[in-house]
């Protein structure tokens, strides 16, 4: 299959795994705007039909509920649809849930990826986008660039994504599947299914008088609005030159969990008491602080439209405006 087709060509057909999820559904929106035909699959573990209800009547969009570990079902779908490229976002991105069930990340992050790679190779599909994560680094110091090492994840989520990256490297460099890896930061916005903003809104809806925060609230990270992340995905998809490319995307600046709690309280239940814990992190596997070097992606022409705290504020507003 030729790689010469330009991004956004009207005859391009993309398979989006995790297409009913938080980020996957936003990516489906944008690919359709660019003229792609899109087939989205999701097992609805974290994905929600409400995220794609507005797309179901479009002639160039198709959704199928499918577990990627169903190898026969995946093989039949790919054989029938013959996509030109795959955007692989299906995963368990809930670190706490992965700790509760230690098989979850292996199955939904690593094995889904190896299954997909084998099917792509079988059917000659040679372009792939993979959603990775800052969690592959663990508690790394300084401004983390793409070649930082050693990589020492502290969560099963990070470990499974790192293992998947290793398989991607082999398939790209040995089997000719041109691969773009984008390591996501903390992403915020409407359609999210977990995370600090989601949890805080839920807790205040249940009890508007108090907000309990896991940890001391001093965890500080860069947050990126989902629309800015999709911009990064599509720019890198169009411009990444090599057979196997890795990029970092991140918000500008940083925002503490205390900042997020105060923003959510101000918009949901002004006057609610905020109660903090004593630990330096919210859960096992949480990284209290990290910073990304995004110069490679900036050199391609990308920069986020919103700084970290602006992204958080916009996310809270959009979540409340669109219904929880």
C-alpha cells in the first residue's frame, strides 16, 4: 500500500480504535471534517455511545461495538473494510482501575496492540498512529525529551504502554508499518470518563457542601485541552518523516490539583469546603510531577492554543455545559 496519499484526501479510510472514547471520539470528529471515511470500533469499556451519537447518521462514518481481543472479529472487519490507516486509541487509561485488576492493562493496552499489529501486517495496512503516555517514564526528573532514559514506569498502565511501544518499533522497522507515537500528557475536556475534574464534579454533585481530595493537592502537571491534542495528532500525522517517530505533546505551564479543586468548586458549588489528604499522590502509580520537552513537535509547527490552567478552566466549563 502506498504512503504517498496526502493527509485529508477524500478517499482515505481510517480505522479508529477506541472511537467512542474521550479522545477517540474527538479524533473521529476531526477526521470526518478533513474528508476521511471513518470506521470506529470500541468495546465500550470506557467509551460511551453518547460521544458519537451525533455521527451515526453520517454516510462516511460507521461504528461497530467490538472487543479488539476478538481476533476473528477484528480480522473479519479489517478484511471487509480495508482501511488505509489505523489510529489506535483503544486502551484502559484509568490507572487506579488497572491497579485494582492487574490483568486489565495487559489485556486492554498491550495485547490489543499486538493483536492489531498482526492483523495490519496480514492485510498489508502500513500506517499507524499510537496513543502512548507520559506514564512510560515513571518519576523522571527534569524536562523529559523523547529519548530520555532509562524508562522506569511505576504503574501497570505505563508498563503496558511501554511494552506496546517496543512491539511497535519492531513492526515499524522490521515489517514496514510506518508508525507515529504520540505520548499524551494529562488531557482534559468534555467527554472524559475519569480524572481529577471528572471525579471532583461527581463528588460535588453528590455532596455540594464538601470536596474530598485524594492526596495533599500539591501534585502539579501540565494539562492539555483535548482539541489542542487532536491538533497535535493530525499535524504530526501529516508531517512526521520517519518510519518510526515519537513525539511529546503537552500544555504550557503547570496546574496543581489544588488549583483544579478550587476551579471546580467555584463553578459547581461555590463555598464548598475542600478537604485534602496527607499523601504526595492520589493513588498508587500516580506521578506527582512531570514536565515534557515538546520542542520536536513545536518544530513541526504545533503549539497549544491554551495554557495549562486555561485548559482546565475550559474543560470544566465544557463538561458542565454539555451535561455530565
